[in-house]
C-alpha cells in the first residue's frame, strides 16, 4: 500500500525537495560549497581588501571644512601621523639625542609613502618649553586607508630606530592605528568556535552531531569573508566590518544548524528513518530558520536608511553572513547528516528488528530488552529529558503566577536599561587604547606635554571674501584666541591660491570630554557668526571633535526612520505568519526592552568604567554608530528567538486550541535548544572581548549581554507569563483584517490543524 505521509507525497514542499536533493547528492553538495569557498577566497586574495577608517558626512559643517581643505590645500590630502619623543634624561636638544631623532626622521622621510616630515626642532615645530617632549608630524602621500599596512609598519619601525635608554619614541595617528589593529588580531574567533563546540557536545552528547553545525557554519563564514573583501571594492567598508560579520555569522550560523540537527534527532527518536527525518527537519526547522534569517537581514539592511556611506559595507557584510549561514543550514546540514550514518542519531540503534541487542547512548552498554530494569528506567529518564519535561514544569510554574513573573522581569530589565539614559555618544580616540600600546603612549605624552586638547584640535577653514586677505584670517584667529577655553591658537595659514585660510585651535579639555563639546557649540553658535559678520568670510569648523558631533547629530536625525522601518517590517512579518495583533506588538516591545538593557549594561562598563579594568580598556563615550548597529543586530537576533519559540506555541495552538497548554508545550519543546543556542551565541560574542580593539570588545560584550537578557529573562520568564495573561486573546485578529492579509506560514503543511482554531489552511511554500 503506498505511503500517504506528507514527506512522501508527490506534492512535497520545496523544502522537502531541497532536503531530498542535498541528501541524495551529499558529496556533490559539500564539494560545491567547498569549491565556492576556494574560488571566492582565491579571487578575494588576488584583489585584496579596500578598507576605510574614515567616512563622509554630506551636508555637515565638518565635511564642508574638509572639502574646502582638499580643494585648496592639495598637499593636505594625505593623512598625518605624530611621532612623539620624550627624553628620559636631559632634553631632546642634547646633541646625542638630537642626532638620533634627526637620523630616524631622515629614514622616515625617505619612505615612498611619506610626503613630508616636520621636525620638532624646525620653525613652528612642537617642542615643550622644558625641551623634554617633542612631536614630529609626518604627512603621507595619500590616505592611510590606501596604503598597505606593511608599508605603514615599515615607517613605524624606521621611527623606532631612535629608541634608546635615553629616548622614548611613540607613534600616534591614523597610520599607527592601522598598524596596531593589524597586529592585534588575536584568536578570538578560535576561542568562540571552541566554546561553541563544547556547548554542542554537551547538548548532543555526540562528537559527530556537535561537529555538523560547526562545519556548516565555518564553510559559510569562510565564503562570506571572501565576499566581504570583494564588496569592499564596491561599497565603503570599515576595518571592523569583517570581524563584525564573523561575530554575527558564527553566532547565528551555529544556531541555525543547531535547530535543524535538533529537529532531525527528534524525528529519529519519533521513529522516522534517517532520510525521512532529514526531509522533515528541513520542512519544519528549516522554514523557521529561513524566516528567522529574513528578520535579521531586514534589521541589518535597515542600516542603509541612515545614509552613512561607511555603514553600507557593515550592513551588506553582516547580511551576507546571515544569508550564507542560513543557506548552509538548509543545504550542507542535510548532506552531512546523510553522510554521517548512524553516528549522529545517538539515541537508540536497533541491531535486531525482532527486539535483539540495543545500544543505549547514555550507558554505552549492551542489554537484552526486559532483562535490565535499570537501563529501561535510564531510557525513560533520557526520553523525558529529551522531551523537555523540566521546561514544561518551569512553564507551568511561571504560568501559575504570571503577574509576579512579569513584575520581576520588568524590574530587572528596566533597572539594567536605566544607565542608558546617561548614554553619551561620541568617538573614542587613542586615549582608550589598551595601556602599553604605542598609540596610547603617544596620546598620553602629547597630553602631558601640550595639554589634553592637543589630541583633538578644532580646524577652522575660512573661505575669504577677498583673495589673500591675511588680515581677515588674523581676525578669525584672534577671535578664537580670545575665548578662555582655548589654550593655543596657531597662526593662520593661507592656501596657495589665496582663497582659503585655516586656523588650528586647541581646547583646554580632551576630545572625549563633555566640556569640549560645549566649547564647540559656543564656537559655532557665538564666536564664528560674530567674526563672519566682521570679515565677510565664510567659516566652517572641522576637526576630530566636530566630526564626531556632526556624526552623532546625523545618526540622531535618521534614527526614528531607521527604528520605525525595522520594527514595522518585522511586525508585519510576524502578523502575516502568526495571524495575531498581540504577538507582533509584544515582540517589538520586548525586543526594544532587551536592547535598552544591553545598552545600559555597556554604558556601565565602557562609559562609567565599572569593570573596564578587567577588560583592559579606558573609559569614554560610546561610539555614535554602536547603538544603531546594536539595535539592528539585537533586534534581529531577538526576533530569531521569538520565531523559534512562538512558532512551536502557534503549532500547538493550531492543533489543540488550548492557549495555556500550547505555551507550556512550546517552551517544553524549544527550551533546551533555545538555551543551547543562546549559550553558544553568548560564548561566541563574549570571546570577541578577548581582542584589543575597543569597538569589537564593545560589540562582543553588548551582544552577549543582549542575548543573555533576551533568552533567559524574556523568552523563559516574561513571554510565558504574558502569554498566560493574554490567553486566547494573544491569537486575536479582526476578521476583516484576516480576510485582507495575504497568508504566509512557517509550519509545514502536515503540521497545520485548522480544525482546532477554525482557521483556513495556508498553502505550502
């Protein structure tokens, strides 16, 4: 009699057909991915990566200042670094020390990438009054983003030849940061993979089963990194984009594969043969994985709405990582499962169809059925654990006192989110680099010798009303010098064509201090307008602090649009899938709450300094783009867990119509895998805090804490409690809206039971 099961039906879904093809042609599938990895990496290595560390802010005052500078001061197109010298004994003018400095600067000036070097001993050079600290400014022929890191390192090594027992030499500036970043790439990803492997082994109890998600994710991630290298030649890609894509790709990729493998093992436990179990896993968990990946990609691509050029590479790179790992979970995993034989099943293998010897994974012993009651009890215990009886009891406990659970969860999350109200946006500089690095030492020495504001000067660029009007340029400098919050104002410099003049002004406070932002605001709002009216010149204020302030304002202006679009599209997807008004609203509110808690947590560490010493970082403002990126990533990941949990709850609701019981059963079947998935993400993200880069540390800690808050407090405590409070109302949808909305489902056709809820069956994908 022919089978009538859905998997064997001639009308099998696309997911079943995909799983069947990948399983039957397992080696071809694996080799296609391997070939893609090799080809992409070979092409990427041949063209190299084109990274940017700076960015444009069209329409802002600081960008107009830089544009004028580039147009009228052609020699200033290249970046500028600082070589800082400090005499340990005597002064820098001592003949022996001065000779060492001159010899090193001659070597630096001879480098092809260096356009000019200004010695601290030359007229206008930077030398303290006591002669112990001096700064040599070296100007490159072009942006340091366009110079190979190896070339920049050679320049640094040439400068360090002056080092000796009597002389300290340090290197600061954008070129020095490129060298530091290149040399500080530690094995963060390696530790993350090892931690994930341990969690997978604990979850599955099988090396083979634990290895499959890792293999699939690493194949996809290796291909993705090559694609990001190619993307860097098409869109602006900052230097941290690759690490950020690795961080996200490792976390979601292992999780996606974990969900598929877990569902496969559950189907084997329920009696299906391996081939049918593979198809069932892709047709169920695979749908959920695809939908979850789409929500993450929507959140990441929302970054394009900000209109910031350097965000394009970040958004596209991270979205590529998510899509690649999703495709790997849907294609490589079925192929690897088919090729692993009995080793992955790991629950029960029958060697005799008539009830002969059986191999129990937990005891690793051979027993005759009916002759060892202890083994039978062990099997029952293992089966209960596999079915998540503990999670069901937890859900019932929460559901018995839902209001208490909601109150406790909200108190914790709101308390964690409160520090975010004091969040100060800006941009960290070398002052927060790890102690002992040459960039940090250079920063501290400049602050020691010339004042903290020297590390973040303002650059006033004036378009003169009359060509070569030096008197007007001097009036601008005098007006700034009259302000008490500036320690030094350099003499104005007029461009070769006489149309533009520049004035460098050094504030009393450091670039990361709030007082410096206040000084900038007063300069732009009061000092500059007054001097413009006197000279008829047009003055634009640029510089490090000015650029950061403009960037923060641009982000703040675009943030409502970005958040609104991401939340709206994600909520609409949930509305279409779960046919409920309450579920999307609840999901959006809880996701925003987890993001607020994560931002508050990173504010406590990176801005307020609580625990910063353990991470080896300095305190300072939070980078302006971090909240935006964290929102995109965390919102997407939170939607992942929402989909994984609510899809199983929805499945039970459609089958039974029991609102309370469906929540308990949904948490029972997903609690273990969500906990394992969250543990993997937390360990992977936290492993990135082992590196030296502050931005990557910030993302690692921020994302790890967000996943913890979301998976533990929200999904395991707040969601069951709220669903119990809402009851059947959680699945309410007005009939007029139900008729007009298109139908989309992530359950396989054989899992939908319209008789329970009275809703029509949705067509298969």
